[in-house]
C-alpha cells in the first residue's frame, strides 16, 4: 500500500507534468524598481507575448556547490548560502573565518588561548565534520585545516558557497556537516584593489595592542578576452593580547604573508586551460615573555606553517552537443614546525609535520532533452595524502598514508519549469576501510511564482584517520594534549534530512524574503575522546594524552529562520536565527567519572543568530551594523577542582555588536578611494573567567573570537 502511494505521488508531482508543454520564460535581472518598469515596458513595445520572470540581482548569482553544475542561486535544488564580495566587505573580513561568521547555522570559534586555533561549526557539529573546498577541490588536508580558516585571505575569494548537511554525497569523507566552497576570483576586466588597515585592541592591564593588515589584488584581461591573469598578495601582523593581566596571552602573536596567481587561456571556443599557484607562511606564538627566546619563557606554544600549492585544469564545453568535461590535478604541501616548552619543569618539546596532498579529478556532464531537461554528471576522484609527524625527543612519531578513490553519478532533472529533481550517489574506497562506502543522495525543489520548497536526503561517512585537532598543540595543566585513535576505531556513518521553504515578495521598491528550514541528522559510531589513564599502554608522562573511540549515536536537529527586508538600494535588514539540539546517545566519559551525565554536544548552544543592517542615505556613504547573539552552552574545563580533574561550565549569553562607517569616493577614470572605520564587539561581550598562569587549560576558551577592537583602514583601486 505504501509503495503504491509513493508511486502515485511521484506520478502526480513529477512524471505527469513532464508531458505538459512548459512556457518559455523571458528572464529579467533587476536591482531596483526602475529596472522592472523599463524592462517590462521594453517587452511590451516589442510585442512579446512571453511571460516575464523578474529575478533580483542577488538571486542571479551563480552557484555550483550543490550539484557541481552552474545554477542561479534561486534555482539551486540544494539550499546554498552565498557570501559575496559585498558581504565580505561589509564584515571587514580579512580571512575565510571572518567572512563566514554571521551566516545562519554557521559558528566560528576560537579553541586555544595560545595559538588561536579556529574551527567552524555547521549545524552544531565540530569543524572536522565540514570540508573546506577550493573551487570544488578538497585540497585542504587535516593538517592544513588546523589554522586553515585564517590561511585563506579574502583577496583570493570571489564568493563563498555553504551547503549544510550531506556534503559527503558529492565530496567524500569529512563532509558530514556540509561543505564550505571557496570560489576564487576570475577577472573579466582589468582591475586593481589595495587595502591597508590598522587594528587596535584595548586592554585593562596589557595596554593598547596593535595589528596591521595589508592586501592587494588585481587582474589583467586581453582585448580578445582569451587570456586573463589574476594576482594577489598581502600580510598580517598582530601583537599578543592579555585579557586578565596574568602575563599570558589570550590572543597570540601572529605574523602572516601570502601570495598567489591564476592564469586563464582559451585555446579555442569552449576549451580553456587554467593554472593556479599560491603560497603562505604563518607564524604564531602564545604564552608569555614574547621578547625573550622561546625556551626562556614560562610557557611558549608556537607554530610555524609553510604552505604552497596549485592546480592545473582543462575545461571543454562542446555547446552544440550538450557535452562538457573537465580534468584537473591539484596539489598542496604543508609543513609545520611546532614548539611547546619554556623555562620550567616540563622541558622543551619540538615537533615537525610534513603533509603533501594530491588530488586528481575528472568530471563529465551531458545535457539531454528528454521529458524536460536532464543533466547527467559522472566523475572520478583520487586523493593521496601523506602524514609524517614526529617530536624531537622521540615520544611520538606518526607515518601515515591515506588514499581514497571515489566515483560520483548524478541525474539533475528539470521535467517542468516548477520542479527540479536530483538523484545521485558517490562510491568511495578509503584505504582505512576494508569495504567501499556508498553514499546516495536525493533533492527535490518545487517552485510556484515566488514560492520555493527544497527537500533533500543524503548520507555520508568519515574514515577513522587522523584529524585536524590531533595536530593542534593544545596545552592542559601545562602539558601537551595530543589525540590518538583506538585500534578498533570504526568509520562514522550518517544520514541527513532537510526541508526548506522560502518566499520572495516585491512591491513599490520593497523586497521581503522570509525563509524557514528544518534539518535532522544522525551519526552512527560517532567519534568521541577521553583522557588516557596511567594504566593504558598509550600513557606517557608529561603529556595529557587523549583517545578517540566510537561512542554510539549523535543526533542533531534544528530549525533556521531567516528574514531579509530591503528598500531599493537605500537600506536593508537581515535576521537569522537557529534553534538547535545536538546530543550523543552516550554520556561524556570524563564527566561521567565525576558523576555528571552529560550527553549534549559541548560548545553547542541551543540558540544563536544575528541581526544585520545597512544604510546608504546618499551615494558612496555606507553604514553597516551587525549583532551576533550566542546562547548558553556547556564547556568542559580541565584542572584541579578539589578531588576532580574536570568540571562542567555553562556560559552566559554573548552579544557581539559591530558597526562600520565608510565612504567610497569615485575619482574618475574608474579610480576610487574608500576610507572606513569599524568598531567590533563594541559591548566587549567576551569571556571573563580565563584560567591564569602557566598551568592553565588553554582550551578553556569560548564565546566571540575577538574582544572589543577598532579598525581604521583605507581601500582604493580601479
């Protein structure tokens, strides 16, 4: 009976309408009310009887992450959040971490007082459940992901596409929570931009701390549009900052330099060759006595990272046949030198990690006009990653090689104008798994005029390998805290179901876009960690070692509300709010030992969101403001609390309020200059109970990433 009912629904909503002749629709992209009037009047003058579809300029953005084929964001069957250049500029973003912060369902957090290890949470799950992609390629390895959010400068970014839930079905392991796809810039005209910014961080005891950021990017395009070159570069320097006057930093010292370029060459119509190269050097240090040598401090935690990589890609679009394909090879090499130690009883700990990564990828698309439009996509991907990690004293040495061979198959079917069905799967054979993993997915979008419904179901997996936090030199009670995998660790498996509705209303220059989404995810054989006791073979004196093990099922469910309201180009208001529940089926073992049965995923609030607004009362002047709200969450604190080594802390609400004022002056001949001033976290809603001294728990940090700080900068270019 159930099978017949499902078959009947498919026939009613998909197959039957496929035989109905769909009307041709003329598309008009507008950015204000005057455009609507002018374009529609022009259609009437030409005597066109075709219906007109009015599309807002923002909705005309092209996205590729949800299906691996280009679609306008409003037509994408998988909900895709887009952070464009304008949004990044409003947020005064310097890196990927700044750019994605303030997006519904996305939280960026600082996990270390010393070195500033950042991670991004999608729908409540830890950062290692999300995959960072560069132009759709997983070239950010486990090691690179440790500080990767701050290693991708905005100068290289055109836009960021975020797909939450079920990214594994297209992009392999470690994408259970979703993917963050960084789309790099491609010039379509000659341009140049430059930014210089001073950062000021006041402190009660440490005085005024300063930072300086420089960045530039530019593009050159040949007259015949067949060749283009894009280059970028810049750097960042920031002094360490101490919040409580104990002499130990809450924000570490950072020195960073980066550069890169991309070249495009069209050899013939539809055939293009693309080459990329980038390099980055990042040095960060936390602890105390920064003017002294590392071994002369009480505690120093420092990391020097060198990273370089690139990609060569061939794309061929045979328009007359509906066939297109691309072939690419991407590589990245990350090397990290680390030090933990100081002039105390713990001694010196030097570490070295080398991590080469190679990705080969071939994808083909075939468009077929049958029962509507069908796009068939097939591809294969092979990744090879080496990890060599060792300490100078020989206490730890890791030599691992991971390989993964994946194949994707997808049907993207548009039977009628108001429906889009996606069916697909990915098959992966990972070197750490004895059997292949099959990850199916499906998505259905229905739309009627300005109303859209998106439904998706997907599955994913995560292999039992080494992850990003394993390479973070976290310090607890004055000791390094590395993580090891248990010998019987099994792969995580997941499934995700989501439903989204949105509506667009326009009248008299006003645009209103409400949206509501719900999601439900389950992860089986979920990974968890616990402290390694003295009776364990992995125990090592002088290190607070932890063990990763399978701990039952993790369930994450929630609802997201979004409302965008704008009036022409004068002002806009955006509101995003997330209600979330994230729990494990088994309690945290560290807390269970002290009589606390806590199943909730730590560091995950039940409520969080943002309110953002912009005002342009006259041409060139811009006033933007944003308030990020974070509800209470549970944080585990390790230390000496009587007879206990742990305690559970509940945080307060945080209200992170930013304001930016800028003026863009057009100087003629395409040149512009834009001075700006920004105040971030104006209310200084920041953690107040930091641990003190050299034996502090450096991972006991939560809340907003930065305290109150002021930015004074200038942008210019053509």
